[in-house]
C-alpha cells in the first residue's frame, strides 16, 4: 500500500482533493470531477495493493498445503494415568513415553530406555541411528546419550523421559528462531524494481515540480498548477506495472512448479536467474541417494556395472565360473528383503528392508539373476552371523540347491582386507588357485583403484564345507564358531557408490556455460566427494587439485603452487582453521571447489564467504541445521522429499524432486523472466511520454487538453495490462544459458539505454503520432492548429458559448467539451494503436522480430486483441457515459496512427539490425537495453 | 558487546544448554557476529557527530595545507563523486561521456529529431491538403446551433437598480460596443441589401469573396440605442439581444425562418407581462443564410433579435428562457443549456 508508486498516487489523490477544496471554497457549485479522480487514484492504489497481497497469499497457500501439519500427539503420564494429549500441551516436568516410529514431542531426558535408537540427522546431519540410554555420557547435551530432541524420530525401541524443554526453547526451536531472526535481505528483483521506481518517481516528481514552477510563473492560478501536477504524476506513474510484475512472476512460479521447483517467495523466481554460485548438497541432489553396485572385480579384471537409474543393461561378462560363485554369494549372504506386495513395481522402485549396501546388492542380483527370494529358498540358510563393526564381515551357511552335493556352502562378505586375510585360495575363471604374492598384489591394486573412485568396496569369499566333517545334521553354533573361518576361497570384489543422477552432468555443464559456479558441500568423505564431483563435472576432467599435481609431479603437496590448481577439495577440518580472508581467497581463486566432511553449520560460513565476493548464492539443504544457511543465502532451496519442515520454512524454494537438474531449469526460467520483465517495463514506460507530452504542451502552448487523466488511467490499467503480461510468455532470444549471470550492480533491470530509448525515441514517436491524430480531429472539426495555440483559456471558460473557430463558426462550451473528449478518445486510440507496434517490437531486444517468429507467442496476439476490444468498448460501448470522457470516434480516426505504428516497427528493426551488424560498437552500447 | 548479547540471550537457555556443541556455537557466533555488526553500526551512527566534527577539523587542516582530500565523510564523497560525474577533469568527461562522445550523441539525436520533424511536417502538410479552407470537413460537433445573448458580462444574471446608473452602465457600454459593427452607415457601405424571405445563395467558386446582407442597427428600433441610448435600462425595461451561433452552410428549413420566443422559465408566467421583439417578426430572416465561412464571407454580420422586456415584475429574480423555434431546431439538449435556448435571470430593482 505504501512505498514507491503508491506514495506518488496517494500524493496525486490528495492533491485532487485539495484542488477540489480550493474550488469549493471559491465556488460551492464546482464540479466533483477532482473528487472522483482522487477517489479513482486511491482506488487504484488499494486495488493493486490487494491484488499483490492476494498473489502473495496464493503462493503462501501453496506452501501451506504443501506441508500438511498433522497435530502431533504425545503419550504422557499424568496423575498416574497414561493420556494422549497434543504435544503442544506438554509442560516441563511431564513424563512421556515414546516408542519406535514416534516423533519425540519435546526435548526430553530419558529415564529408562529399551534399545531405543533415534535419528538425529535433521539436527546434526549425522545419518546413522544413534542409541539412547539413560546414562549421562557427555557434558554437551547434543553429545550425551540421555537426551532426546524435539522433532527427531525414535527409530526403534521404547523409552520414557521427562520433558525438559518445550516449544521455542527446544534445541530445534532455537535453531528455527535463529533462522527466522536472520534478516531477510532484499531479493535482487526487489532491488531492481526499487531502482526502477526511483527512476520513474524521480522523473515524475522533478517534472511535476518544474512544471508547477513554470505554470505558476506563467501566471496560472495555483489551482490549475496543482491540477497540472496531478496530470503529470498520473501520466508518469505506470499504475498497472506493479500488478503486472506480480502476475508475471507468479506465472513463472507456476511454470517452475511444473518443473518441480516450488517457489515460496515470488521474487525468488528471478533470484535464481541471477545466481552466480550454487552450493549444492551431494546426497540426493547430485546423486540418486541410493547405493548402487558400480564395479566388480573378479578374474583379475575390473568390470563396470550399469549405475543408471534403471540398471537396464548390465554388459559385463557373465559367462565366467567365478561370476556364478560370486552371484551366489551376493544372493545368499544378504539379509535384505523386498517388502511384500510390490510385485508389479519395477525392481529399482521396490522398497527394501535392509541397509543401503545390502539393498544395493539385493537389487543388483535381482536384476541379473531374477527371483532372488526363490534362489534363497532353494539354498536354505542354516546359520548366519550378521555384520558387526568388530568382525567387519557377514557370514552365512547354506544348503546347496544341487541335490547331488551334500556339502554346506559358507558364504562371507565384508571389508576386503579382512576377507583376504581369511583366504588361502582365489578363484580365477571358476578354478580355485592358491593365493600367491602376485594375485594378492592384483587384489590390492584393484582395491586401491576402486577405493580411489570413492566407492565402498566389499570383498566376497566362500567355502564348501567338506561333507564328511559337516554332515547334514551338523549343528552350527555361531557363538562358538564351530566351523572354519579361514583358508577360504576369495571370489571377488564389488564396489558400490551412490551414483550421480543421470541428468546432473548435463545440468552442471549447463551451469558452467551459464557462468555459474557449482560448489559441492557434503558431509561425505573427501575421496567419495571428489569422485562424485568428477563424475558429474563439478571438477572437470582436465582440471587438477593440489594433490593431483603433487602426485603427477611426484613432489610434496606443500611444494605445489596453490594457484596452479583449478580445483580444490577442502575438508571441514581445514575450513575450521581458515580465516575469512583465506576462505575468500580460496573461493575466488579456484573455479571448482568441493567441500567435504563439512558440518551443516559450516555451510553458513561458506555461503557468507561467497556473498562477500559479491555473488548471488543459491544453497540447497534439507536438515534443520541447514536452515540458517538457507535463510542467509540469496535463495535457499530446500529438498521436497528429504527436507525437514524447518528447512522448507527457511527456504525460498522447494525442489519437489530433490534433483539438481531442476535447479538449472529454474535458473533458466529466472533469467528468462528478467529479460521479459525488461521488455515489459520498456513497453510500459514508452507510453508515459505520450501521456506526459499532452500536459506539457497544454501548459506551455495552451492547446485544449489532448488527453485527460481518466483516459490515461484507462490506458495504464485497461488496454496495456494484458499485453504487458503477455510479454512474460515470450521465448528467450538466444541461449540464455550461454551467458554470464548478470552483474548485480551493472546489469540493471532498467538501465540508461532502456530509459532513453523508451522515453526519447519510441515514446516521442508515439506522442508525435498521437498529436497528429489529435490535430486531425480538431482540424476536421474546424479548429486548425494555428487557431488552437493559446486558445486554452477561452476554450475552458464556461460562460463563453460562442467561441469562434478557424471558419468563423461559433461553439458553445458543451460542444467544445464534447470535441475535447473526442480528442481524448482519438489520442487514446492513437496511443493504443502505437502500443500494438510497441508490443511487437518489444518481443525482442536484439533479434529481428522475424527471427523470433511473429506468431510463436500466441498470448501476444491475445494481448493485442484485448487492446483493440477494450478500446472499441470504451469508445462505442461507453461513449455515451460522460463521466468517462469517451466519445464515439469516427472510424477513420482509428487508422490515422497506423503509419506511425509501422514507422516505429521499422525504426526498431533498424536499431536491431545495427546492433547485430556491429556488436560491441557505439550503436550497440547506446541502443541495446 | 558480545558478552552482553550472550547474557541477553542466556536466560532463554536452561542450565543444561549452556554447554553446546562447538558447531552449534558457530551458528550462534555467526548470528551474534551479525548482531554485533548491527550494533556496531548503531554505535557508528551514534558516533557520527563526533566524527564529523573531527573530520571538519581535519578538513580545515588539510585545506590549510592545500590538499582538500578528506576521506570517510560519505556525504562529501558522494558530492565529490557527483561532481566527478558531472565533470571529470582527468578523462575530460562530463556525465560519463567525453566531448567526442557527447557531440556524436547530440548529432545523432539531432538527425533523429530532424527526420521526425520532417515526417511530422509531411504528415501535417498532407492533412492540410485534404482540408478545405472554406468548408470544415465535419460540422456535426457544432450542430445544433448554440444561442448567446448580449450584453454579456460573464454572467447570465442581470441584476441592476434602475435608479443607480452604475449598476447598469456596463450593460449599455457592452451593447454599444457590440452594435458598432451594425451601424447603418457601416452596413450600407460594406454590405448589400438583399431581398428578404429567401436564402442569399451565392454560387461560384469556393474561393470567391462572398457578399453579406445588411443587418442595420436601426432594425432593432427601440433596442438600437439610437433613440434611447440606455437601451431601456434607465427605465427598467432592458433590451437583450439574442444571436444564433454561426455554422458554415447552416440553412433553416425553407420558408420557415427561425423564431425566438421568451417566457418565464420557472414560476409565475405573469412575471413577464410583455416583451417586444425587434425585428417585429422575432425571427432571423432567411436572407442571412447560408454562412460561407470567415475567409470569404468577411463582412458577414450575424442577424440579431432584440427582446425588449417592457413589463417585468420588479424587485425579484425572474428566470427567463428564450428558445429558438422552427423546423428542425433542437432546443432541449439536456447537457448543453445553450443549444437552441438560453436561460438568464432578470432582477430589476427600483
């Protein structure tokens, strides 16, 4: 309601009422025109305000519907009774019970616990489940085992605890309130719009004051001067523009929502377009968030597995006997199972009970071998030792499905070096061979290589237990281990990775060509992080880190010149020791950076570092702890699937599919909207001159007023609205992803060439065209231009009812008034006709309209049709309502301005031609906006 | 300051929360850092007066030393920047353009505007080619004809006191002035005496000068000011002249000259007991039509009808409406009170 144009319009409205006040005090019977005008102006402000609010509310509603807030219940013991109450009714001191699957309803200190494990990932970023007990193990509440935190999830077990903090005083609540305490910085587009408002308001106010002074010094009464001032303000302020911008942004927001970017804050639509650095998570955003078998090593060879989203073509050699053994181990030595009831789903989509690696192995074998469950059924399990961190292996003993073979098969998988220790033979091409030095060496090379790719490597071995020692009836005891666990036969290695999403490398390349730096920030191990960074192109194929150079030149890391390396992998530990200056240096000098082993808190430091460099930073995040960084970033992007509510609340945008590639499409939309807003504003500003000139001429030359204030409002809020929104549908002129992100300070939305070209070129041509129509109407009615000059005073006298025209005819006041309204209508129609040409030329800024395609954007034509229809209705439909100051215009007057419209088109095509012919030249610099 | 902020926040923490994970603290530190900055900014604002004083002193010193290069004062810097923008002596640039660039842009704009001016001239020229100098293209806006009265002194209320000549003297002057063009001698010299009762149609080329019919002041008899130089105002019997607005080519329907008739608009019809019209027909004779436009019909004088209100109720305002009557005459347009009619009030005091 307040701010920018609204203030100007309020000023205009108040001036109207003041003018009426003066009139009224002089002559109580004076007309109410000024009161109406003031009311209309106030109405315009209020309506645009309501409209903007409505749009905001609508997008907020999307968000509200997005996070369905289910009221949380807590099981509390009060008065020795167990009660279920909404968790916000909990008070400190309440005893609550939690069980697996519950969200913890408040910060609690555990009083008892039975195998309770919690998932604190949203708080600390640690994804491993953590056990909780009632022992006090650490001074720090976040470290100690006897405290459960509000909004974290209890995964298994049960516990009883006493509430120690509720609501905002919980740890999560504090982080959330910290996040909301971060001052929301103005979005780049808000800054741009403000800049634009300043320009226009500056022009309006200074022109208004200059002409107020001129009018007063020309001995106009103050009342008239005030009315001129109102006219100048109304002509200068693009009343409909802010609403148009809001609509344009929300249209783009809708388009982005279709592409899985849900925009919470409308202005953020554009922010994404001006982003110059994206700090992206790894897991889930760049990767599929699913362990997948990437490589296999058997028969002394490394095979590659298909890691694409559907695993469709596994091309490695499956004929070897070793693979047969390996595949058996894969299927049997695995506790993971598909959840029942998903037979119809493709294998990769099925839900699995089991940990990430086992899931990967299960799906891998299911894809290659078919029904794993069936195979397991045929090879009945007789004993099993599950994986644990001390053994670092998993073992199971099975009957075989070969009825002739009575031996038990023992299969084992685990950390490769531990597995190798237990082996004395190795299987090569299906044959067992003694494990000698050379094969061990081969194993180590393979292991190092796969490890170097950042993959999690598992070793597999087996042993057929001799039937004589272990008859069918033998009872295996896993506690005493009454079976051999050494001298096994090593079969192969298998490595897994969370593979990058297949769309990501493309997206990263796009970012790179768009001049956007992609920084990976992850909690993962540096090697894994680097491997993923390489595979998606965040570290490009030919760039090296300091460590790589050291390795290549065979020198110590310290000897390498830091700045030779394009890429850098920085761990959280290193980051901790860095001063802000060092961080700035690092960010400025390396084009490809990976931050590994970072805590979510360090994200904030990285974001601040980037912002110090003047970059517009986009940050992705999902945890509660990410929310300050999301807030701090110019645009925070929360993950729709993995993200916590706190992160989604703090973010400006939610990625519904957690996919990095969606960010890139968002960037594209954001850049397009910036370009299109430029066009919209250029379109809207142009006619300001044609609306302003009449007043200036009226004051100085004394012509009867060519266009009235109400008529101007009908252009600004009537004919021009739909066309300016239509420009939002314009396609990009060139590949917008091939240029640098715009510079915050240099690439303004409204720059000097835009203002000059709109005001002094096209705007002036429009006014001339409109004046020709105006003079045509007056001349044909009897008033030649020579008569009109200086006629204003006599013309407007109510008691002169026999004013002579150029032919000696005499006009009554009302006849003149009616002619004046016809002039308004003609002027209005002339501007409308020329705005059609303006709309067409604004489709492009550099390319010819014919390159862009005149008919590709259908909405433009809807806009043009709307202009014409509105004008027709105003003239012929409402022409009889005197308050609107429209009259029925003779048909031929509609076409007088057409040559000028064509002239505008031709002139602009010439401008674009010269820009294309001499890129970078004088013309380009001064005429390209 | 940090300590303060911390303690301000501290009460919100329960005892256990004093100890926080290092990372956790980092978040806080960052926020605290932000707040610190803000606080520092505030402090800076608070300090500003001192700073300025100091700087002024410094400035003075520096100026004394002959090197006016103060730093830190943002206003001064802005002014300097502005100044530099207006005129940068080093690069010889004004408003970020060199002289060469300025002349180039001025030349370009000159040619652009010159060609625009040429275009507009051509357009206006072609417009005038299609316009006749003698006959307006459209006359529908000026029709139907309006009506106006004389004397006219910016008001349609005739308030005067018969015994005080000052209150009506200006009407007399106005009427005298208006009727100068109708003096018999002038009319006889300039205009022809054409036969009454029929149109004075002058065929021939458009651009030929047209003759005008005489309308002599003496036609107005008692209201001519010849016998009674006060036009009856001195006796409370005011004369009011009525004329029809000129419209090029306008002809009243044949054989039916436009008549004038006046009556009380609202109120008692007997407030006006008698009106004399001059010429006695109370009509505009057909011979004054058509009008050929002021370019060729130079000496045309609009025909008049004088209303002599010989017996009007005194000492009260009497609203009078004079209407044109005749075939095709419209006198009841709601929005326009001067089309085919005129309304004025007479308030004659004695």
